[in-house]
C-alpha cells in the first residue's frame, strides 16, 4: 500500500451516496462531473488516512476507519498516475446539517445510489467502484 496516488470513498447512507459536482474548469480532470469525496495522497499517508482526511477537508465529516467496509485498488486513470484506492463506507442516517462543504466543487448532493450509477455526468471509474462495493453488500444494507 505504499505506492498510490490517492483515494476516493462512496459514503452511503439510507440509499443515498454523498457526491460533489466538480468545478467546471478546463484545466482539471473530469470538469463539471459528479465525484465522490477523496483526493491525492499527502506525505506518507495510508490509503485510509488519505480518504478520511479528504472527507473531512471536503465535507467537514469524520468517520471511523471501521466505517470503511470495502476497499479495492486499480491502476491510475490519468497519464502517469500510480495506483488509486476506492473505499465504500456505510453510515446510519447522515444528517445533512453536519456537512460543511469545502472550497472545491460547485455543490454537493446526497444522490440516490441508483441515480449515480446511471447519471450521464458521473465519473465512469467511480461508477465501476460503486458497483464493486454494492456487489459485496446485502441489498438491504444500501
């Protein structure tokens, strides 16, 4: 787990997944697309530390490492990018008033899981990661 670029998390609560609409700037990857919390590694972080830090920075949320019930890695999706990690987390009744949206992105949304899977502006490799996460859950858990 030492060589990786970054990490993302699909945070699911009551059939909804936490998403953010990326900024619409031509110089960033996936502009104006629906993303999940996460980002690039800092220092010697583990993948779990990276995704938990990013979740706090982007949404003001803190969850426990034990809430990360799914993990998978894949080759990076951008040129020259090393491995990226994808996590799945389940939380009971996420209270939207707890969210303190950061400075990246246009807005956030608790999006129905099924909507993200078919949304034309969802990032395709994150849709794939979400499908992998869901395949490992009992349908009643989502």
